[in-house]
């Protein structure tokens, strides 16, 4: 992965650009749901804390705000999976994404750290 799938800097007002972005959002959301299932995450939790991590392939200047466009469908996919009922603050905290320094010769990578508690 050379870059996050979506960025707040993405442009495109054409119908085709909007459709392409919608397809990416859908794909990220579905992938998050599939990966949550594969990781055997619990369902129906009372509260989770999510933190997106990104290690780019190079050390160009980046800001964490741009990762929000990728993080949002990930959180929605976790809701689709059933981790929590919704991604509102009552059930999910979303920490600011973390950008790690690149490691020369390694491709970019992204991961999500999730912690939870269940009061039931």
C-alpha cells in the first residue's frame, strides 16, 4: 500500500469520481467487517476505543486529518459487523490516527488497534 485508500484531499466533482469514491468506501467498509470476523472479535460490546495507525512507504510530510476519510468507513464496517451498536461517542471513541515513520525498503501498511470493555 503506497497510500491510504481515501484522503480528505481527494478531489473530484464529476459523477464518475463520486461513483469511484463510493465504491472505495463500500470496499473499505466490507473489508473491515470481514477482517473483524476473521479476527474473531466479540460482538455487542458496550464501548470500544479505536486508533488507526499508518506507516507510509516514505517520509514525505503528512497530516493525520487525511486518514479520517479512510477511518470513517472502517468504523462503519465494525458497526456492520456488530462490534457495537453505532459509532457514536456513546459506544465508540475514535482516537486521532497515528502516523509512524517509514522504514526504508518496506511497503506502507495500516492497522487498527481496538480496545474494549463490556459491562454486561
